[in-house]
């Protein structure tokens, strides 16, 4: 073999039969002198060059590279060695990638694209079916996601039973207080009301007028009632005969009429407007003491109520009010576990336009909640025994993103003007009062004032009535921002009431019952039947309904619905989706590699030499010009190893 190399023959390739020693006797004697201890003969230069080429070629094949020696020709790896599986290996084309995916995926129908390749009609048909199925699935999935992102809820109703705490009970005698400090103002208003009603209906109230403030000492204050806003019959507004009054802004323009088809309602609303205007002159008018014997007796079960169980306040329209806040637990439903109150109404004071009802106002509400009697109060007729049954419902809302609710006043941009727990009605009233102060420069007398504001009165704000009624109409039409600024509580308790009435006291027992009640009210004669009432409050049943919001689509339900759609149209599982993701990743990587190879080829063609290297191909090695003749998996190993 050494003789053949000396003759100038080409060096044998690595792995060829000529490179392996033969089993002949000619090679063995050549090695015998070395074993015997003779000096070895140095190999010639060509043999050393061939051995170096074989060594470099072996290293290139093991690393997935192509390499060449500095002086010898390029040496290639054998097919068996180049087929060794690598960490990352990609197909050579998109066609090969799709063929591999359709052949091996678990998605139904894709194998038909490969099996039907000889038949173009079937191949096109199955391709269209797969595309149509994918389109229908995408459409249904879009509808499902759209419904999920609307965050719909369902109401789950459950019934529970346990002992309950009695709610708060507010009762008002419907006899509003007339402050002595405003006696001349209210007397002037009564006289003006009498003139207006006489001019419209020729009815004289002079004989029935109250003289409560007669002979009250003190100088008469400088006060002149504004007679510009008067009660009048409005016949020119359509064909109907209506009664009302006109309101204008501060410049006398933008006038509108508050009209009513009922003269009684018009007179009451007109009188109430002037009454609030007068009370606005002195915000402390409601602080005058008002002695009242409204609650004659109170018992819960077999125990008497105590004074600490009541909280008293005065309402400008509903008079003296008492809120029973005793913490009483109802262990059993029915009449034996009730709150029983005996109430006495007083003759109304002043002109009978502020209140025309001879009744008692009652409202049942939660503890530490402000009672808004004008919204949820109901009337109890004197001379009767009224039994009020309570059924309780509790609502629990999910909150964002399913519904907008709040736990307390946190997260609400309306500052509550009431020193009580958060309710939506308290928030709406506080929001309206703040808008009233911002737009009208004053606040309505029935509601608390924000800091630094003052109550409305025509003596200070000549057009506050025009501003108030415009704003109030916008609130009723839901054109103010208060509806959106005041969310509902996330946990809310409501009470459903039912009432039964009977005549009380009866004809036989009226004399002695009224006599005993009259003895309990000093300096008063026994009250007639029309001035007393009995109110019983009890739980009809201790079972209460719990209404919980539940999402229509939670995340597990969304995944379940999506899986059902996927199985319906493709008959596969979650792993099939992962196969699709793998296909997308392989296609992306293949596109990047093809683009990189195209970029390297463009740079090589521009420089006009196969050994040119630029910033984009500086790591490709001297063999970059021959990349297009190898599989992309080998190229990936080449670029990874070189980088």
C-alpha cells in the first residue's frame, strides 16, 4: 500500500475498502520490523496529508458539518453517518412538512389528503371539507367567546331557614312641625294659599284656619313672600284643563309650567315648593323641640321596649318619626313572636295642604340604613289593627366583570351625605344633592348639605325652583350620571311585606281602651277611635330565599364547550391542538431558514465569489455556497454548531 502511495496515486477515501487493511500476508511483514525493535520508517508527505484529510472528515461528520482541509479536496460524510438523528431537524420543504403532518396527526380527515393524492377530485374534495369544517368551527367558537365575554349570569335560588333579627321599623305621625322661628313666614304662606284656592275654586278656608301662632311674642321679621309663583288655571296648554304654576330662570327666560290634571295635587305641590323655600331661610328650623306622645306602648313578645331602642328625628313633611332598632331575634315565626306598638296621631297643625292624610307612615328597612319614606313607606290607617308579615330575600351579586356592584362605599365616586350604611337610594340622593349644589349653587332642604353649601331660598337664589325641577326631571328620565355612578350593593337584603287589617278597638271595648290610653297622655282627653292605631310586625316564616348570581360560562365550562365543538367537527382531543401548534412552529422555523438561505445566496451572488461572507452569513463557514444541496436538518445543525 505504501508503494502505491509513493507512485503518486490519490489518497483513499475515509471508510472505503481501500482504506482498510487487507487480510494478506504482504501487509503483515511490513509491520514485523517494528515489532522486532527496528527503527520505524517515517511516512512520506502525501501519506501524512491523506491521514489529516481523513481525520478532519471524521470530525465534520460527527458534528454535522462539512469541512475541507487546507490543501486537500473536500471530504463528504457517508449517508449512514449523515442520517443520524439530531436534536432539531426540519423537513426540506413545506410539502414534506404538510405530508408528514397529514400522515401522522390524530385529526380526522387529514390522512385523506395524502391517501387521495393520486385522485385529484377526492383530494380537492377533502381539502374543501376540511376548510369548511375549520370555518364552521371558527364561527361557532367566535360566537361562544362573544357570549363568554358578555359575562352573562344566571340566578340560583336556594332556601335557608334560621333565626332572624328583626329589621328596623320607622314610623312617622304625618304631622310636620311648624317652627316658631318661621311663624310669620308660614302665616303669610297660608294666607297666600287661601287666596289662590279661593280665586280658583271659590272655597274659603278662613273659618277652618289654624291659629297656632296667635299671640306669640316677638318682633315681626322683615319678610315678603314672593307672589310671582302663584297657582293658576292653565287653559291654553292643549284642550285639557290643567292647574299648575310657572317657573323661569334668573333672567326671566326658559320658562316652563309644572302642570297637573288634579287640582289637589297641584295645590299640594305648589304649597310644598313654597314651604321648602321658607325652610331654606333657616336651616336650623327643624331642630326645634316637638313634644309628641306618638308611641303609647311597645312590646316584643313578653317584654316591654325601652327608650334606648328608639331613635327619633323630625322630617319636614312626615313629622315626628321614631325608628325602632332593638336587636330582637325571632326564634319562631307567627303572632306569638311579634313587635306590637300602639300609636296615637295628633290633629294636624297649620294649613292642611302640606299633608292631607290622616294616617301613619311606616317603613321597614335594614339596620343602619336611612329610611326614605317617600320611596318605600306605606300608610297605616288609624282606628285599625294592622298586622304586617315579613318575608326576607337576600341577593348576592358576583361583581366585576359580571355585574357592577360595590361592597360598601368603596370604589364609589359619590360621597354619601348620610351617616349610615351604603344603599343605592342614599347614593342617588347624595349624587342629586351634589349636582344641585354644582348647577343651582344651593341644596334642597329635604337632603343633607355638602360641606360649605347652603340651602335654597328665593331670597338668596331667585331661580332655584327652575333649576331644581329641571334637574329632577332629568333624574326621573335617567339622563343624569347618578344612575351609572351609584352601583347596587353586592349583598343586599330586601323585605316582602303583607298586611292584614281589622277594626280596632271594637265597638264593645272602645270605651275602656280609649279611656286607659287617654290616662297615659297627660293633659289630653281620651282619644277617639280615629286617633289611635295598633301595628303588629312579625315574621311569617323563618325560611328565606338566597339568590346567588352564577356565571353562565366559567373557565372550566368554556373549555368544556370548546372541547365539545372541537370533538364534533374534528373528532380529536387536546393533544391534536398541540399537534397544530407544533405544525405552526415548524412552519415558522422553516420559513425563517428558507429566508436566511435566500439572503445568504443573494449576498454570495452580489460579491461574485462562493467564499464571500457578510454580517448576515459570517458564521456559515466556507462551505455556505453549497447549502442548497443538503437537507435543511443538516443545515440547521451546521448553523447551530458554527454559531
